[in-house]
C-alpha cells in the first residue's frame, strides 16, 4: 500500500509538470509495472515456501527458500533492466508511434524514465521479494514501517525537490522513487540477514519444542496414579 500510494502521488506530481511529462511517465510506468509482475509472483511463492518451512520448524529450508526466490528475482530484474537500457524505443512502440514528430517529446521523456527504471529494477524487485519472504516468517509490521520511511520520508521529498526545484522534471521525481526503493530494499535485506545471523528461528523452534515437551510431561504426570 505504501509503494502504490507513493507511485500514485508521483503521477499527480508529474501531472503538474506538463502533458508530455505525464504521458511519458504513464508509458514508462506501464512498462515497469509489467516487468514487476514476475518479481511479485516470485515474492508470493517465497511467502508460501518460507511460511511452509517456518511451520515445519526447518531453518535450513527457510534459508534455502529465501535465497532461491531472491536469486531468481535478481536475475530477472537484471534481464529486464538490460532490456530497458538496450531497447527502450521497442518497449515504448506498443503504446506510441515512436517515429511521429508530435510524439517526440513524450518518447524522449519515456526513454529517459526507462533508464531510471532500469536502475531501480533490482531494488524494486528485491524489496518486493524480501517483504514477502519476511511475511512468511509472520514479520509484516516492521516491513510496513520500513516502507513508510523509505517511500514517504525519504523517496517522496527527494522526488519533489528534484522534480520541481531542478530542471530534471519527471526524471527527478523518478530518481526520488528509485532512492526510496533502494532504501527499502537495503533495510529489508538487513532485517532478513539479521534474523539469520542472530539464529532467531532455531532457538524459537527449540523453545516451542521444549514447551510442547513440558506440557506433554505435565499431562502424563496428571494422569499417572
């Protein structure tokens, strides 16, 4: 919700810059959103696999599920970023006639925004998968706080400043979005690695097993004459 909200706010802000900027933003955002669907799906799968391993009290399976989902996500993000850099006009062509003179301004802005999108592809894909990995561990409150801080307290102010106080315009707004995504990705990765480094899962499972054993022992004592 925090990410969707900040991208919606970015659309409203870019609309104040001008029609060509808004059109270029809309095209570039559609392309970036389409590329985002694969990491989003991998993240959903990560929630299921990590959650299944967490329920089975298997720390090794948790780490394996998380690392495999994250590796696949980064690999796809690098591929999509390379495509945005290498062939931006090909990606824009289904939305606009890239050779029409009246579309030159919009196409130019869309190409510039796709370059920024290529830079934040890895960060955006990573934060989506990491958030879902943590959700599989029943950890959703702190990732929400991280998202609010990254998108609204850091990314949005930077985007507004660069978009309206510099000649960057729409590109400046997208740089702010990219900054917010990068901050969120780094903080979520730090949280995941911190949990693994501190060995949170294994002790929790041990305590749960000890509690179950103690309860079973008490029940046996209670029914023993």
